[in-house]
């Protein structure tokens, strides 16, 4: 059959090597083509050399921001690509390599053919891949619903999926024909080095090895440490730890094609908090290199107890390494014998059988449920970029409302103002600043008059209506609300400070019940009211949107984007939001406390001190659940405290590296 594979990456690493291994199994009986996010990379070159057809679908990892991927798939260019695949109709099966490759799974549904997903990640134990905008459990259910079958890299990975009966286990095992006899010449004479191999992510916990090395050397064992892998989320901490420890026997390398070629006797040290499998394990054993691995999932399935230690347990790890170093030849021989047992269990024919059976099960599942329900509505993400109201219609509505202002504007004049705002950001609001005699950056009665009777902010919002960052923010919110709607189908949502009401229209079009509030009886809210009428007319269906002057609590969720920087007392504002939410209700909120800029004369100077500090400010009323990372901090996601008090978990956000980095950068940027 013809199989179309979507690869998460075109580079070189464990999951990429596992894909080569899978393709080598498939090529025995099938034709294979692979789509990559980029046309350049080691993996592309290797597969081309194997005679595999390669193409490009320019969408990267779906984690940690799945909402952005769902938004990208709705791009007209991507939709055209999918349509061209439909027209050719030449593929029988789609394989998505790793669970970060949502596009492959979605395209399989569009092509109406089965989808097999090769799962390497264990989301429930991996903070680097943790999705933002939904829970890990929801994301795994989504993968489960989009896939007709899953090949899992280990039983550890399999157990993370809600429907384990829909999973098979295929260890990403690379047979090694030769055991590199030359390695034996160094056994008794050469010094010992610890090798830590793999991308320098937080999950890999590579900095732990520096503490282990220091402890070993203080106990009299003269070892060196080589840390080998590409830069990642743990790189900074690793280098800081190396610097703090002041240990000269630490060598930090980039990714090496053949890491085991480092001279001398070696012990492969796995430090991971979560390790789905660990491809270097089989290669290490084949070379007679002993392993000391943390009990992090995958290693426990293939290694005996003498090669394992409890994660982050320095005492157990150090004593185990001392034991191996003291009888290195014995443990080297044990490693090779263990490899031979694993190789026999995972021989070529048995692995072909696993893959063939998985494909068969994928087709059976597809035949039995060709249109199985997916736990999220992909159409919602199309609504974000193709709203029920056009820019031209909004211009007409602003023009109609302007008759209530001190100076009315024709549609042509509104269009000119929008063009001016696009070319010179802030120009529209600055006109209002002069008209209402407002002192920029300071709250005053005249500033309130501007909010109530000015149209500059409406022009600014219209000029930025197609801003990608805003669309990504809304995609994040839509994803989370869909997860929430699984347990509450009648969500009541307040959009506070939604300006022209475009976000409210999109959410109502997605079927949510929305209340809209902007500044009390302002011209902006009158514009929004006309926009809602236009959207309802265009939709030809009822949209649940109410324009209010005051909230009608309680709400399941409140959305307030880029509003709090205008508020004279942010702490009281957060308390007010809390009072209008149900217990445990969600708050999606973003801020723009970026400092004083000409284009934002209504942002208050006194709020600068709160730059990237919302979790601290909100602690008495809210718990931080999540932070969107693209755009960073836009929005934050909070849940309402059951009691308005600071309790023991109120400041757990200080353990969140995303929050700490953004806060530190923001404070430095504006001079605090």
C-alpha cells in the first residue's frame, strides 16, 4: 500500500532515528512518502538516500502550543495543500510520527483514510512537552480520538493513553550487527567517563550528573563527565550548575553523530525524570557499555535492577556507579549478554509482525468507525480567522455610531483613519488625547471621557483586527473552553473590555453563551452592539450575546485581554473579577504593562510595576493554572480560589520557569 508519513522534525535525534527504523520495516512491503516541516535536515538526507520521497508541510511541533497548530491548519495555503492531496487520492494510510504531529492526524481525517500514530512521548511526566491551552489528559484523549491505532515506544507510553486497547508496543530498537570488538582493548587500562546523551531538556535532567560526578570525585573515584546533545530547555541550568560546581572534569558537547566514540571506558548515565524509552540504551549495551538509568519509565522495562536507581537519588546513583566501576569487566559482559536477549526478542521478523498487526488494527478501527467523533470541533478555529463580520462592515458601524461623537465620520474617513493607524500606531488614540485634554499615562476624569466618547481605540482595534498574536490568544481560549465544555455544555462567559466585540462574536459563533461589557455606555459598546446585529444577520442563526452595563454573575469563565493596564487599581480589578466567577471558575487575562510608549498613551504609568507579575498580584483570589507561551503570557489562565486568602499553594507559580523568565525579563526591560 501507499503510506504517507508526517514527521515532526527533519533533524537528528532519538525520535527521528526511531522513524528511520520504522520506515526500514515498512519498506519491505509498502511504498512510503514523508512530509517534513522543513526541506533541510539530516533526517531528510538519510531518507532520500534510502529512496524515500520527501515533501514539506511547513507546520512545526504541536506542543507546547496545540492551539497555534490548529489555527495554522485553517490557513488557506494549508487547506489548498490538503485539497490537492484529496484530488490525487493516492494514499491508503497516514502515519503521524510522534504525538506532536497533529496535522498528520487531522489530514488523515480530511483524506478519509486510517491514521496510525507512533507515540514516543509521555506527556504526564514531561514538563517540556506539556500542552498550554489544555490539560495533558485532554490532549492525549484528542490524539486517541484522531488515531485509529497507536504504536507506543514502550509500555510506559502506552499506559498514558485512555484507551490502551487501541495501542501496540513497538520498541524503537536498532539492531547492531557488530559489537565493536575494539572496545575491549580499553577495558582494563583506560580511565572511566560518564556519558549523558540526549537533548539538554529539563526532562532529561542532565545537570544532575554534575552533582553525581562531584560526589564521586570527593569519594576518591577519578572520573570525567561528558554531556552530549543539542541545546534545549535545560541548557542554561546545566551551564550554571557546571559553573557553580567549578568542576574541571565536565565536558559539555553539542549533538555528536557517534557519542560512544569518546575514548576510554564509559558508563552511560541516564538522569531523566521521564524517559519513554531511550534509544541510546540498546546501542550502549551492544557496545558493552554499562548503563546506570533513573527509574523514569522506559528504562525499567528493559534493564535489570542493578542498572537502575531512584530518580534524583544521589546516594543510590553514586553507590551504583561505584559498584559498576569496581567490576567494570563483569558489568560490560553483562551489558552485552543483556543486549543479545533484547535483540532476540526484537528481531526483524517480530518487529515486522508488530507493525503489520498495528496497520491491520488501524484499518479495522477505521472500517468500524470511519467518522468517529473527535473531542474538539476543528471548525471553531476556522471561525477565528474568518469571522461573521468583515472589516468593511465594522467601518460602516463605527461611522454610524460617530454621529453621537463630537465629530461624525464617513466610511471613507474611517478607512483613512485605519490606514493612518496602521502606518503610524497610536495616531488614532492620540487624536482623542488632544480632543479630550487628557494627560497621557495618568488616570483622570478626562481619561474616562475619552473611553466613553472617543473612537480612537475603536480605530486602533480595527487596524489590528487580523493580528496573528490576537488570533493565537483566542485559539488558546477556544481550545480550553472546548475542554471545559466536555463537563459543562452550557458555559456562561463574560467578555470584559472586548471593545468592538469581535472576540464575543467568535465565541458565540462557536456556540458559547456570551455577555459583553465595555466601558459604561461608551461609543465603543454601541459599535459592538451594531457589530453583533450584523454578525447575527450574516450568520442567519441565533447567537447568544448580550450587551450589559453590569455583570450578571456567576460566570464559568471571564475573558479580559489587554484591559488591566488601563485600570487605576489592578488589585481591586482582580478582586472584582473573582467576585463574578463561580468557585473554581476560569479567568483568561493578559496585560500590557510594558512601560511607557507613545502609541499607548492610555496605559497607566503607575501600573508599570506589575509587568509580568499578574500571578503575584492575583494570588489572594486566583491560582495560576497555565501560561500561554506563544504569545508569551497572553493570556494567563487562572482559576478562582475557593477562599479569598493566600494559602500554601498560592505561590507555586515561582516554580514555573516560564513565569520566572518572563517576569525577570519584563522587570529588567523597564528598569525595575
